[in-house]
């Protein structure tokens, strides 16, 4: 994955300073943006090559249509996002492109619809149908670069809130040494979220350090990816003629209602074989699919 130098500075696009730090055109001093403490720098550091939502969904369409995935004709789209209302712009972009979606997400974007949910989705298309999955957890970064912080001005909130709230609560439980992994019937999804991520990943393996919200979010992404691939492979064993496109990653909520997404892994599943899927383009023209979270 792209490396990040925290000591570097960035200039305005397409403008390079001369040896004296001045603009080569007007010879005025160029203001250099600090490399830490703002949204864009934090986004570039944690989620290199992040897309705008509209751009990402468009690129997936441009990639899949030549492979036989046709919107409103032969393709069922399935969306797994967190229940948080601020994830809705992503769902809206997907449905605007592909049509009505089968919703399979829970708190944190976890795929707790289970065997029954996936069974239902897979019976909403023919035995030779095409399926697309967009399954993303989420996180926020505010204008100062604070991870997890978001303003929900549309609901009248004036103070900062957190996203993902469920993953932040999980992070806080770990940090306070009060992690409770017992099942709670009054808090089913949160109970399952904690138990499932702890079981599926090595998030709690390092006893020397406490994971922050970013690490917990990436563990959620890993868990979602593993769950999605397992359920889809199970369906593919029964329906050899079906084709599946799988996209997993992280939706990022930025300042002033902006949204982005980081693509962690993109795959095609055809005739039981899972293979990397390379998009037609990305923000830097260097698509990275199947990226490992360990590179962060």
C-alpha cells in the first residue's frame, strides 16, 4: 500500500515550489499545509486512494458491465452497511446505479443476516443470475483530522458525535479493561459484533497495546470480508452458473456531509473460483485490490 511520510508537506495541486519555497509563476511564498491535523492528511494516511462515493460506484459499473453484469436487467445488488443514517448516501448511490438492493447489514456493517438472510437474497435471482455485494463498515474523520468524530447537523446536533458508534463503544470497552463478551438478548447485534470480531481476528491478541478506533474498524472490515466470502462460496457450490462481484472496505464520513470509501478488497467469484477484480480506474490510476490491513 502507498507509504505515508508524516514529516512531508503538500502543496496545492499541480503547483511546485521553487528552491526558495515560492510559486514559480508569481514568485509569492506558497503556504504549505501541515502534514497532520486536518481531514485530507488523515484520510490520505489511513485510507490511501480513497474514492468519492459516486466515482466508486460508477467505476464498479464500468468494470462489471463488460463482464455481463447489467443494471436493472440481470443483476441483484446486495448492500451491507451500518444502520447509522449517515451511511445512507452510499446506499443511495448504489441503488441509483443498480436498482433496489437487498439489505444485509447490521451495526458496524456486520453481516448478521446469516444463512437465512443470504438464502433469501440468493433466491431473488435465477440460478444463472449475477450478484453484486457492497459490504462496508464505516468511520468518520472531522475537519481537524480527528478520527471517529462527525457532526450530524441535519438532525440539529451541534456537538461532535462518533462513527461508528458501535465500534467506538467496543474500542472504549477494550481500553477500559471492561470488555464484556457475554450474549445480551437486549443488545443482540452489539453482543454479536464484539464476539464475532474478537473470534475472527487477532484484534485482542496483542496484550501490550490497546487498539484504537482505526484498528477496530479495520478488524471489522476483515471480519465482514471473511463472512461475505464464506456465505457467497456456499451459494456458489449449489449454483455453478451464477457470478458474484464482491466489494468490501470502509466508508469514510468527512467534513460538511462529504463521504468517501476505501476499497479494501474486490473479487469475482465464478464457478467456485475467487479471483481479484481490478477496477477500470481509480483516483491515482493504480488500483489496489485485496489490500491487507496489516500494511497500515
